[in-house]
C-alpha cells in the first residue's frame, strides 16, 4: 500500500516540474536580429531570459546578445549619440530586467553584456552624447524591455 502512494507522489512532483518552466520565444533563438531592434515586435528582450532556462538556450541567447552588443558598441563609438547608442542601452537594460526575475542564472551573461557595452579600444571614456543616448535606451530597457 505504501509503494503506490510513493509512486503517486513522484508522478505529481514530476508533472509539477514542467508547469513552472517558461519556454523561450523562438525569436530569441534565431540570431541577433531581435537584439538589434529589428526583430519581432511582439517579443520583448527580457522575455528571452527565462527561469530554469536550459544551458543550450542560454548559450544561444547569450551568443546572440553578445554579438549584437559588440556590433552596436562599434557603431555607437563611430557615431556617438546616434541610434546605436540608444539600442545598446536598451539591450543591456532589457537583459537586466529579464535577469532580475531569474534568481541569478543570467548574472554572468549580464556581466559579459555590460563589459561589451563599455568596451573602448583606447580605454577612453565615451563622449557625453554617447552616454546621454545610451542612458535613455538603458532606462527604457529597464522599464519596458
């Protein structure tokens, strides 16, 4: 009599595990387009960072985000204050918003994104126009990301 109860408890526990996992939107796994701001408008960047995300999905999302951040950083340094600065800030803000809901599993990704955002080949601080546009994007990403 005791074994059927244990089996039932195990089945309930297994069934419950799948219910709490969020799935990563497909657009998040289709390369960096979404992270440049020219992906699907119905998918928020923050939705790409889900609780209990698989290692493979995290690697795909992370690689795409880092590729976008690296390219946006180069574009932003070439045109301080332009649209790339805004997108760069939005990307990091949205990633931080998503990571804030996942109990730390995305902390390393956010750290790497922040490093890619701040990269400067000559180690010089960015001009004020870069920082102003970046900050507007960052705040929007944190709010709506």
